[in-house]
């Protein structure tokens, strides 16, 4: 009798685990909008992207879901100076490829030129999802780093030390090296 009760309990737990609620939303992302190379990615009610990107994503973020999906696919790509592929990229290569995939917009190939030629300057307090953030790092007197602002003070960028990652713009390092925020003229 005791074994039968334990077996029944174990089976009900397994049934609950196997039939648990799971919803998914299909998101279409493309290398170039409308291209035949589009791929479909399933995400679980925004939770997967929220966890991977370290931001809160909900139904109100629907218009930015493609940006979040494409940026997430680049996470962990190693840094390679001058690179712009998933085998290796630098910061402007990453930003350029994401912008082309999500918005169909070609950007300049280095961070200073992107800031000067592709963006209108905005205040940091005006940052919206998809805007760009520019930095002067190290001893450089010119812009030498760019990232894509996501939300919740987080931005995606290709770090020379750890590849494509998500960082917080309010970290001391980024506060001390912040130069400008820009909105790409679309």
C-alpha cells in the first residue's frame, strides 16, 4: 500500500512536470529585413531574453523584440579587431551588423564615424532602446567604443577583454568613460 501511494505520488509529480504550462512566442529575425535567410526563434514569454540580457522584457516591449533577439544571438562572440562576423567582431562591427539586421540601416565602420555621421546627439537621460552609447576608453582622446542601449541602464557591446556582452551604463568604468549618447537618423 505504501509503495502504491509513493508510486502514485511520483507519477503525479512527473505528469505535472511534463504537462507544465509553457508558452512561446515566435519571433522572426533576419540578416536583412525581408531576406530569404530569415530564421524563426522561439522564446518563452520573453523570459529567456530577459534572463540572457539582464533586462525586464514584457509585452510592452514588442516593438523592440527583434533588437533583443538579434543582440542575444551575438552574446559570447569573441572580440576581433576589425571583425564583423559571429566568428569575431569589434564594437563597431557588432553595432553595424545588428543595425543592418534589425533596422536595415548601414552604419559607418568605426565608432567615431558612427557618432559623427549616423547619429544626432541626445542627453543620456533621453536614451531609448536602440540608441547608441559612445565612450572614450583608455588614454584615447577620441571616441573609440560604441554599444547599443537596450533598457534598464543595460547596453550590448563588444568588449576587447570578453567579447560581446551586456554591461550596465551606471558602472563606474562606463560613467568615467562615457562621451555621448546618439540616436541613429533613420
